[in-house]
C-alpha cells in the first residue's frame, strides 16, 4: 500500500507576488511547507527571473487550476532592442546585434501583427517537449531544434513607454500558453532591430491581481501560524469565469456522488460548463442540461 502524503487538508488559493530569482516550483514547495498543506500546485509557470502573480492552489482548489490557466492574463515587460540572445531574455548569451532603432510609430504599427489569433514558436530554452525531452535540456547541450509553432490568442499588445532608444515597455493580455520571450524575439525580427526581454511581470491572471499578492518574505515570517491562513482565498474564486448554479441539499448529495443534480437558478445555456453551489460553497463543476448539472469534477468541502 502506498504511503499517504502528510499535511493538512486545507483548500483555497494563495496569491503570491513572486520575486525574481526563484522558480515557480520552489514557490509552491515553500507555500506547501509554510501552510503545512497536503496538496498544492500553481496555475501557470513564471520564468525564474519573472515577477508577479503566481496563484497557488491548495487541496480541493487544485481541481480549479485549469480554469485559471485557461483564463486571460496580463504581462508588462521591457524589451531590449538591438540584441538577440539564445534564450530570448537577459539570462542568455548575445548572439546577434543591430544598430537599427525603430521609431515609436513603427513599433506601434508592428504590434498589430501580434494581436488576435497568432502562431508562436516557443523559445529554444523552454519546457516544451521534443521527442519526450524538454527543449531547454537539449538547448543546454548545444542542440538547435525546430520547434513547431503553437496557436496563441493575444487580446491586446500595447506600447506603454519608451525609457530610451534601446528599451520599450509593453503590456500584453493573452490566453493560455503564451511566451513573452517569443513576442520580444519576433517583434525585434519584424522591426529588423532584434530584441529580447530584460524584465517581465505578470500583472494579473484571471481573477487574481499582483497588487493583492503576498510576498515571499511575509510567507516565511508567518509560516506555520494561523495568520498565514487568513491570506487564503476561497477555491470558488478559481471558478469566476463560469456561471454559478444554486442547488439543494439533495442535489448536492447527488452531485457529490457523481450523479446529475437539480439546480434551481441558472444564467447558463444548455451545454455550458458551470458550477453548482450550496450556501455559497462549490459542490461540483459540470455541464448544464435542462435544469440539471452533470458533474465532471466534485469538491469534497
């Protein structure tokens, strides 16, 4: 029989304002330890040098992670013009340079090419799997790979500031799977001046804002105390983009047993994905059909 995982059965979201210099997995491990939680995971990786929203799901909230990773998210980032690196960020080696510097008007015009439904090639140094192996592992070994382009929806991409001729600050709102480093690389190529990311911050992700996040220093300060629990947000926040359907005690019992349950009110249409609640607490996620929710995920809260 397998060994059971130790820790508290604690559920909810902890929104972390991730600092630079730490991996997303290291943040998850620190949060799990600090809260003494049995189960934790994050809703979307940030590069080690990136900062901003890293939403950590605990316990039953891990079942809502896909709804945050699929949600729109915003990034503010600075691009260094005139240099390309092998990692598409400041951590890599400069592999090409250019003296060309586009005007603000030229940059703004070029940004339009990167909005809507686009195709994006991930960086060579990325977690994409190539023949079962991470691309970054092969890149570190000196291999240059052909990585297939992937679809990305970009809701907006705007020029925010131009601190000097070598740098531009941009803000992008996009869907799942976007690589900001690829945007910087491809924009630099489109402008003929080359470019790479030097600073990156995730401003918000779905319902979670960086300004509401807790810092790592405070997490360590409050670790293993009830005060840290007060920063937890309900798992239901991870379902903010889905319609909420109220159910009865009998309906909740059926749903928790994996059966269709009656819902009392609904803004959902037939076939929509929605979630059922009882007294404001999530019971299940599923498909709404003619007054019933057919569950696909059940919450043990």
